[in-house]
């Protein structure tokens, strides 16, 4: 063998030594909620790419479910790009411990929230963690947080189909997912990745919400489509998923997210089809 040739047999032997002796039945670790908490339903909110408003949809679902009398929690699994705390007026606050457990932050409306930004010294600090640390944080957020009694735990997942998203699917008892899309180019390819990942993980897709779908002229009420025409019906037809509604671009809602007043200023009755799908 030449000096620069790769000894593929040696590499295979080394891989077999690392992975080959594992029991055939060994699979991903299933996270268990602590004995001081009870969570009835776990729902994921996912997207095939970033920047489509996944956290917004998570916030809308949580707020509308809480308004209907449900006990709601949000696990912000977008660990390197969390935005949930700021939306709910928790910017700059920190969670604290009780023994070896974590007391989640709570919004004015009673929604319990666990997020990376609530444990960082400064919410603007970047999260420069490799995979094992990200997985460890996710596990701790689920298992070691004193959620109490929760009817619906919404998991705001990171974009794409990477490590954290895979761990959420495999290790949390996800009952279904809401997919968030936008009316931009290649949206069907992007949504297709999310749909197929859910299918591979045997997790039902509750349906698709299209964000940034249109905006209304404040003067005449005419609907404008700044990102192009809606692709929601095409997605519904191609992937045989439910249409859970279109969310307009609303400067007031965007401003409330930045101001931390989202929960109180969100108009009643946003995406009722999506809320009903989660409750079903």
C-alpha cells in the first residue's frame, strides 16, 4: 500500500469497535419528565429553513391555547437562536434553581417558558456549543424543569433537519407537528424536507401554516403579496396535509414581539384552524 493510500479496512475495524458492539435494540434515549411534572401533550413547531416565523407561530398557538383555559408551556429548542423570551416580555430575566431542578419563567398570561436566553448571563451572548452540549441542554430543559401540570407543551424547534431537531423527534414524546412555511421560492422543496422527516420519525403532521402570506393596505384594505403568491394550496395538494391558515404581515404584531407585549396585544382568533388541530 502506498504511503498516501487510505487503509479502508482499518477504518472499518475502528468504526466497528466503536459502534459494532452495541446491542441491536439500543436506540435513542427517551427523555422522561420529572416526578413533579405532568405533561399531557407535546407538540412540535417546525420548518425546513430559518426565517419563516416558527417562533411567531409557537407564540400564537401558546397564547390562544392559554386564552382558552389550557395550561401551556413552551420549550424553546432553538437553542442557538432563541427568541421566545423576548416576545413574552421576559427579556433580561433568568430562571433559577430549586434543588437540582429548574423553575421555568412564566409570562403574564401564565405560560411557562424554558429557553437558552433565560440561562445566559447576557441574552446577546452567542451560544457556541457543539452537538453534545446542545443535546444536554435540550435534555435538561425537558427533564429537569419543574413544569408542573401542563396540558400542552409546545416545542419551538430549530430550523432544518439537524442534530437538535432529530433529538426532539427521537427523544421527546412528540404527538404531532405544525409546519411553518412562507410564500417564497423553493418553499415546496423546503416543506417537503420537513414533511418527510416527520414521516421518517413516525410523527403525524397536523398541517401547514403559511406566514408572511400577505399584507393589507391600511387605507383601502387591498391585499398585497410582497413575497409572491401563496403556495399553501399547492403544498396541501402535493403532500396531502391540512391547511392551517395564512398569517398576514402585521407591523403591529411585529412591534409587539420586539416590545415584549405580544401576549397581550395579539388579536383574538389568530390561525383558529391550527389551534383546533393542536387541541384535536
